C-alpha cells in the first residue's frame, strides 16, 4: 500500500505532462480496493495471484501461465506507448517483456530472458538496495524522475465526504469530553522485526494522555488485533484508547487518519496515508526500514532511526537481535510531541540532547525540491556524510533532475543539525578517493579500447587477433572495476551503475554494442570525477566558511585529469 501511495506523484506528474493521456494501473489483488483511491488513474487491472496459494486444490504452472496470459493479452491489445514498472520482481519483468511495449521505464528482460533496466533513474533504483548507506533519495523522487517529472511536494490519496460521514459518530464519541489531541498509533507492520515493542507504545500512549490529555486510536488490520489488545492491556489509561484494529475498511481508515492530529507509526502503509492527508507523523524506522528511502513524503514530520553501525539492516538479512528498537524510548517521543503540540515545531528538547545511538530527523525539501532529513541533534559531519552529499549532487546532474535545462544546486554542506567535520577525516577522504581516481583512469582506458574495437569491426576485413586482444583487455578492465566496487564501499555505487548499464547490451550488432560500451565507460569516468569534484567542493567549504570548527591539515589535495580532456 505504501508503494502505491509513493507512486502518486509520478502519476500526477504524468497527468500534468500528458493531460489527455489514458493512465492505467496494474496491481495485485491485495490492493485492488485501495487502488481506487489513487488520483488520476483511469483504469485498474487486477492480478489475483493469491488464488494460486490456496490449499483447496493443487495448481500447476500451466494454469498459472494461462491465467497470466489471458490477463496480459487483454492489456497488450490496448497498444500502450509507455509503461512504468515500479517493482524489482522477476515476474513483473517477464510480464513487461510479454507486453512488448516500446518505451518501458524499469525492470524488464531481453528476448533471451536476461535482465535489463531502462531509464537512468530506474537503473539507479536497481542498484540502490545494495548501496543504502550512500543513498539520500526517497522512492518518490526516484519514481517521479523516471517519468522526467518533478513532484509537487506531496503524495495523494482520495478522501471522500462519504468517508467522513461513515466515521462521524465514533469520532465524536472519541473526542467527547476530551480537549486534547487525537493521536493514532499504528503498532503493526508488514515485517515484524521493524516493530517498536508493544510496551513502548503503551507507555507512550499513557504519557500523551497524562501530559496532553490525548485520546488514543489504535489502527491495524485484523491480524494485528492481538498486538493492539496487548497495548491497551499494558496502558494505565486504557479507557482513553479506542481499538479500531480490523474494524475499518479502506475509506474509514483514510478518514480516521485524516482526523488524527498525530500518527505514531512504524514504516507502514498507514504512515503514507497520513502523509497524503496531511496528518503530522512521528515515524519509527528500525531493522530494514530506512527513512531516506521510504520516510513520509512531506515537510514537517518527525522520523527516528538508530545511530548504530548495522542500521539499517541490509536487504536479505534476518536479525536475531534487533537492538535498534530499544534505542528510542517513549519518553523521547513524548517530550518531542509535547513540544511540537505546544510550540508548533520539532526542536531539540532536554530528553534527546546528547543522545549518541539514536537520530531524530525532521522531514523537509531542499533547494532542488528533493526530500531531505534535517537532524534535530547536532552531529559531526562524517566521511560518509560528505560522500552521501557528493553522490546526491552527482546523480542529479548525471541522471537528470526532471528538467533537462536545470543543473542541481551545489547545496550547503552544513545544516542546522550538522556542526563539524570529524577531526582526522581529511586523510580518510584522500585515501578513499584513490579508488575514484583509478575508476576515472579505468573508464578512459575502457573507452579507448571499446572505440578501437568499434573501429576494427567497421572495417571490411576482420582482424580476429586484434579483436580478441581488445576483448580480453576490456574483460580485464571490467574485472578491476568490479573489484573496486566490491572492496571500496564509497566507490560501489558508480561501479554498480556501470555494471547495470552493461546489462542492457544485447543483439548481434557488435559494432553498435562496442560504441555503446564506450559511452558507458565515459559515463563511469565522468561520474567518478564528479564525485571527486563534489568532495573537493564540500571540504573546501568547510575550510573556507568554518575554519573555527576544525584544524586537520590542508584542504583536499587529490588531483586527477578530467575525463575526456
């Protein structure tokens, strides 16, 4: 459900860009009802694959295929001109290939079944899960830029007047005789390891009742009913909690969330509904959840994340000791919400000052209109922070910012929540940039080898020995690029993007493939050099604008020839 909501700015942008287009959605049966609340979609195609999970009978793959074939034939007959695949799944890639739509943005496959990914931002979407520590783009920003549009600062779901009428009676009962805020709690999540403990939700609810006179509403699906009952059972003021777990349909849930003054929630679809209807969010991001990727898309929300080496978990990792969920306490959130309610702003309060193992961020938008996080607790700038900022600007310039004429702004390194570069970091920066220097050189060497190969293939007489030698040279260069990506975490995103681009090579025209390969090497050199330049830009800013904060030697000193010059 959250993914659907995060796609709404893309759909809205396409509607604005192509006002007379027909825009249809393909969704799984689980979200068929919710998809009706997505604005600007004309038709919805539902794929009910869960029917093949039932135990009443045994299904065979031929039956599954026939079902998919019949549904896809209906779609293929409409002759669509543009398709967005916002999924990483292999099944979706095969479905996309079957439809044979000319312009595809996202995960697909060649006629041989090999993976390919079209559009630069969707290629980035493919490498991002393996480079989470250096990613600063929300999925909304990735999705919209795959459509060459810029979001308008919000996600959307439709909330009808009838929805509010359905809940009016219960809502009045919930607010009767209580002047305090109505605060929703979504304690469940699709992944159990991401959940804050029930006792923590219960303690927070009691504090909010005691300090603000709040009324608590517990949200969730029917399978989370036991969790909600555990929370209310732990509460001292359980009479002030209204348990709606399993008791709301989609329209009612949207209406209830819109009525709330705040929603305290794990990373869930309900959180994204709150962002869409304008309810202020206090979000908890634990285990695999990362607020940069899937944080509530809008300004003025609060999100927290553990500040420990393993956070967030890598995808595919199952943690048996989720210590991250213990780092944020009910007292932290209670103090922050109380201050926000009384003074209208998320600000540092004594209860969170000086905390080392938890970060609290306020969501905002930067000068490029991109989702961003501002730390409420002042932090030293780390080497990783510098590289994250350098990559943010580089990818915008390299992949496009939704406007071909616009270059991203440099952006200040310092925000209110950042104070200084860690002492000794300059040596670390110089050491890590050695890998980027080598990638620039490898890109130049690869480009020359690929261009030489294209020139040989253009000739009427083929020199097989030279072609073989160049092929082996290119193979060696690629192995070194891959090695640097595997061993140097900061260099991995540019190395991965190079590999992702090469996946798209197909066909039997070797000369065209060689020329395309040369272009990919050129991009690798340019992007690696751009990271070096951006790191230089930001470290120079520290020395020139904040010399009082640091004394760690000379400014950035690594030098490398610009690619192509």
